[in-house]
C-alpha cells in the first residue's frame, strides 16, 4: 500500500539533456550515453538475445511524453512495450510511442515487428535520423516503473532505475523510444560466442 507521500509524488519524470544530471556510475554512463544500437550492445554480451513483446496497442501517452512528440496534451498514440532479454533475464524495458497521425510510409514496419527488434530496424534504415538523448532517474511512482514491477515483482524493492529516451525521425514522422535499464545490465560483459 502506498503512503501519502508516495501518492503525492509526480507521475512525470524530470528529463535531462546531459547524463551527468542523473548521478550514475561510469559503467552505467556508458550504457546511457552510447548512441549505437542498444540491441547490438546486448547481443554482444549474451549467448541468447530475445525481444519479448509485452504489448502493442493504442493507449494514452504518459504526462512526460506528449510534448516531446509534438502533441498538445496527453492523447492516444500507438504504444509498444518490450523486454530485451539476455540469456533469459530481462535487462532493458523498451517503451515506444508513435503519434496516431503517423503513416505507414513513415514507419512501414512498426506494426509488423512482433518480437523483432525495433532498434535493428531503426539502425539499418538509412532514412532514419536519431535526435538527442535525454536521461532520467525514474522513481517507483513513475508509470513505467510500475509496469516493470508488475511483470518483474522481484524488482519491487528497487528505489529507482535509470532511463534514456530519444526521438527518431523518418520521412517527417517521429517516434519516441524510452529505454529503462534494469539492475542486471551492470553485470553484463562481452562474451565469446559458442
């Protein structure tokens, strides 16, 4: 049961343009600020990588999302949620939103991704341009952390998780990808493939 203080905490996170603002270790700073494909970095650090699609549907975007993608208020968007798993363990929670006004010409493969990596699609498309990275430390009251804990109850005691997000642009359309780094990611090391 939430305390009165927890219920009064804002549901929106404070996003920063520089990674130093989230006060993290050098190791995690590397994960957060690297602009290369996160999927490729995870693949290099496990024997078996998997994208687990949790949901993909229309939903109202979060309070700290709508302005970033050019909406006047929180309204319905296309939403996709995944866990990126290394050797079975969830390492990153991915949350993507796309305005309902986006066309199939702008994001032709988005609705057909299934359990394919969105990152692989974005980084292999020469028409895609990535915007700046922004960083946050998401507290337990944030909706994305509540979603993660609902699926990974063992993380209920984690006080906060580091996250980053950025916009991707293609043919005038944008989508926003938020990646929340789960505690296990700090233990990952590059592995020699069998």
